C-alpha cells in the first residue's frame, strides 16, 4: 500500500494557488518567481501551469535555490536532470 501512496504523491501536481499557500506568499509572487527563474520549472498541461508536489518539497528541503542551481543539483555532474514523476 505504501508504494501506491508514494506513486500517487510523485504524480501529484499543484497549481499556483496551492503553491502560494504552501510557500505562504501571494499568487502574484509565484508568477513573478516563475518568470524570473526563482522556483523550479513548472509542468504545462495545455494552458495550465502546475508543479510536481514531490519536487517542490525536495526544493524546499534543499533551501529553495534558484532554478538554474536547482536543475544543476538535480542533474549532478555530467547528467541529465532528474525527472520527478
């Protein structure tokens, strides 16, 4: 049963409102951070902008580095970026 719970958490996507609530900031702040590269890259589904919950939680645990640094941390030396889903 735990495997199923981990799989569903890995697939959980959150929107701007949920991310803003999680980070305790306004939704407009999320949009500004997204466009300036301060948060992990979103997943786009049509016109919807979402983030992987598991990646956001790992990003927070890592100290909220800028997107470029975060992607480098996820990829490691000479590797492609880790996929969270």
